[in-house]
C-alpha cells in the first residue's frame, strides 16, 4: 500500500473507469477504485446509479467521472441551458454532413428512418454531457451524493468545481494529455493527475505513456500521478510505477468483462481485435478519440469526408446514425472507444478476476525485476 | 547483468543507435552497446568507420545498423544495381512534386540552384541505403569486417542474410513495429527483436511501447526483446524491463550529446523542443518516420500537398531540397528524425554521462519500486 492507497482508502492503486455500475462495484469491492463514467446519463439516471453504488460497494469508495469540455459549440454560440439546446444544436448540423451520413447508411444497407421513431439525442441517448448545459446538470446530480473522487475527463475542472468538491470532502482528478495541461491547473488544487496517453481509449493526445508519464511527474511536484493508456496487465502496471506513477487508471480492459454492459456483438469483435484495429479519430465526438476502426471512422476520416464537426455536433450526428446502423444489424458501422490494449482482451472474465490477475502479474513482475536488478548490481 | 548482457558481452543492457562513431565508441566503452547506423554511408565510408571503431572501442563490442527495405521503387521497377540507378530513380520524380518543392523553397526565400553545384544523391548524400542496390553494397562492406551485432532497421532481414551473419559469429537484430512483424520471421533465427514503438524516432508503427513491448514478448517465446521508443532515462529503462524487455534500444537521446555530429543549429532546437514538436510523417523517406515538425513536413502533409512519393523517391527529393535550405540558412525547413523523448533532451552532455545517468536512475528506480512493492505486500 503506497501513499495514494492510504489517501484514497483502497488496497491496490488500480483505478477502473467504466460506464457500468457492476464493473465499478466489483473493482471497488475487490480493493481497487471503481469510477463511474456518467457522460451519457441524465441527472435522474446519475442519482439512481450512485444510490445503487452506495448500496453495493460494501462501504468501499468509488469515483465519478464527468466531462467538462472547455470549448463546445453551445457555449460558444451562447445557447445557454434552455430546454431546446439539443434541438438548437441539431439544427446547426450542415445539410452536407447529414447527406454524407445518409449516403454512408445507404451504402451499407441501413434503411432510411421512416420518422416513426425519431432519434432524440439527449439524456439516455448519445453523450449529452458533451454539451455545456447538460454537463452542468450532471454535475449537480453528482453533487447531491457524497463524493469520494470526482474526475474531469477533459483537462482540469474549473477552480470553483475543485473547491466545491473539496468542501464536500472529495478528491479531484484531472486527465491530462501533455505536461502543459497539468502546468495550466497547477495550484488550483487538483489532487491527482491522470496521464492519458496516446495508447488510451477515448479522448487522447499524441504522447505515448513512456514519455508522457515521467514528463508529467516531473512538472507536478508532490501531486500524485496515475498512468492511463495501454494498461491492462501487471507488467503494464509495474511499468507505470517505474515511470513514476503512484497508480494506474484502466478502462478498456473492463469492456469485455462479464459485468460490462458493452453490446455483445462489439465484445465479440474486441476479443479478436489487434491494437492497429483501433484508430484515433474525430469522427465520434469532434475531438481525437481512440476507438474501434469502423466503416464510420474510415468514411469520416477519408478523402471524401466533409470534415468532422466540432464538439458536440459530431457526437449528435454519430449517435443518431450509428444507433440506426446498430438497429439494422450493420455492425461494420458500430464501434466505440477502446484503447490499444484491446490486443490483450482475448476472453470474457469477471471484473474481480481481471483485477486479481493484474495484481498477481504485478507481484510476479516485481519479483522478476528484483532478481534481474540484484544480478546487475 | 542479465542473460542478454552475458550473450552480448556487455555490462549494461543499453543499446545506443547513432550515426556518429564517437557516440558508438563512448557507449561501448562505457559498458553498453553502441550501434552505428550506416544507411547514409558509402561502402568506403563504412570501411573507414568500422576500422576506426575496431581501434577505438577498447575491445568492447559494437553493432551495425543497416536498412533493408523489402519494397523500394528501384526493386519494383527492376532497375537493378546499375551505376545509373540514382539517376534512373531521380528521373521518376513527377514534375509536379518537384514544382511543389520549388515553390516551398521560394516561399521561404531559399535561392534557386544556379546549377554550379548540382545535388548528387548517393554515397555521402541523403540515405542511399534506402535503394536496394546501394543497400546491398553497404551490406557487403559491413561483412568485410568482423561482426558482433547486425541490425535491420525495417523488419527482419532475409533468411540468407541472417545465416551469413551467424556464420560470421554475429547476432542479428530485427526492428518490429507490431507483433505480426515478429511472427513473420519467427524461426528464421533472429537473435533479438527490437520493438520500435510509436514514440520512437525515425520509422515507426502506431503502437505505443506500453502495449507493443509485452505483446511482442508474448509471441516471440525465448527470443529476447529490446524496447525502443521514448527511452532516455533510468525510469524509462525500468519500465521497459517491467514490460518484459531484456534491454533498451535508445537513439534520440544521443543526438544532443557532445560527441554527436548533429548540426549545431538542430541541436539548439532539440534542446527546447516538446514531444508534440515531433511528427510522424512520410515526407522524409516515403514511410512514416518520426521527426522534427518543420515547414517541410507541414507542407507535404498539408492540404495542398501532391502526396508523398514511395521510398526512395521522397528521400531523394527531401535530401536535395532540405540540403539547399540548410545551405541557405533556412532552418525552418531543416529537421531530421527525433523521438518524443526529445522533451527530456535539455542540455548537452557527454555520451558517457548520459549512459551513467540512465544507469544511476535505473538503480534508484528499482530501489524505490522495491520499497513500494514490499509495502504493498
């Protein structure tokens, strides 16, 4: 148990991000720290999930991950938090982009919508937290619960959010993709920096773990650092600790666990994927986001693309059309975030077993390294 | 000292790639393994350099790195190894590409060539080893010397080259960017696989060290693995060992050492660069190659670009025009390979000091990790 474990009241410095409460509970109960991603949830859903977690973690701590993008179209256009913000945003999608998506659907045999089930981006659909207004409502819902660990997935949260979390006894984590991100918020009170490296799922920068982790460690002074990106085994955990991290932040590895709510057909695909079957693409959210390479990502990143829209317009398009593709069973268009570590996600296991295997391999790695080290001396 | 050290007769499992014999000698004398990159040298130059190294490494082993690209235009066009192969290749550069380069020079105030000093790509200029014919001649020059370690920088060498190296008592290393590269040559007798990760300088794949190293280790069985990419400190060395590597392959970190022959103005630039000031671009050699982001890379990767040519045509263009830019002092067009670890290359030191610092930090890292590990137990 290192200082980070003592600070967070956990046994192992393994943080597990998941959209699925069952994974979060399994990891927290197992001695790690589950962190629930709520970007796609309504305030009511957040309340239900957090209440459930309070009842199912056996008293162990868990965290909540929100998205607070500094720049979104609704904020820039001053759309505020009116009830019609999603409709107002949807109306901003250029017709050419919609036509491009429609032609792509046609090419893959996805039937046109007959209008009987109009897609409604918003709570419970898509990732409404990527709009400023919904993000704010989500944050309020999170704050109605007792907080242990509040994480901001796109850079450090505003100082007032950090102060509020601290006042409620929570620690605050900020994801950073380069040392400058950490430097910018230094002194604002972030309790732990999470180095989101190039290998990682979802929003990532361009710097690989091997370089990013020690570079962030070297600029943040006493603030502890978690390594994120490419971590799903004990060897990778040991490497992260070697680089100076006090713990690891994992995500992808839980997508194929028994407890995960990932679409079963996507799980089957992930079990056979190679690292190079992922791609860092703007075609889902408007910002570079590592995900499964699909006909959707290929088309939007290809030479005929009208270009990806800014956040959250691209996400609105993505959610609507890939949802249609999924309902039509055209899974070549259906992906989602996953990191390069997908190469080692080769069978479905329970989340508890995955956690144990990470710890066991970490212990074995430390034994092996100590031997080599002693013989070098 | 681990098995790899015993096999190679070295004290530290630190391999140092450099185009500069002084760096190679300093590292080999210091207990690591210097490896001379000869892609830009004529057979005569190779002979001179290897003779010099034989006399200046104090009996310590050193290696040689050659480039044996499987696919090059000259090979595909059956240009063979005629004396005019460079001229024949140069003639294949489309006029539009030349015009694009010429306009770029003009934009940056690089004067037109007056024809008095025609640029001659070939031995001593550019990287002739990227043509099949010159590569073969280089290999013959290497084989006139006693070999310790022959490395192929673009995948495994052909089986007959491996057999010949073995017959002369040399070990053979192959750079791989994904597990499939290693699998393809498994059984051919490669003695060590070098995992060239996304973070690395020069030709790289897309997989970060954190994922690539253990994935390659897991497919190559008993063959030892070196981690390459992003490594320039003891923490990074320890991380590589945690991932299952038996040693590290370093390159960029030597570019700013006192012994290096890197252009002093490029060194000054490197000392202030961030990781994100590098870019993986086809604009130098025709294959994805991490290098300094310059006006040259930006133009060729930009929206107006006519597209990058296949190897070695792009290299011929690059060498001719960036050489002109350099002579005109227009360093915004002058770059060269460097990896993301450039972020920690902040002062000029001797190669021996760099090696010592790596080892000292590695030892300190192992001490720190052992303590954390014992307290976790």
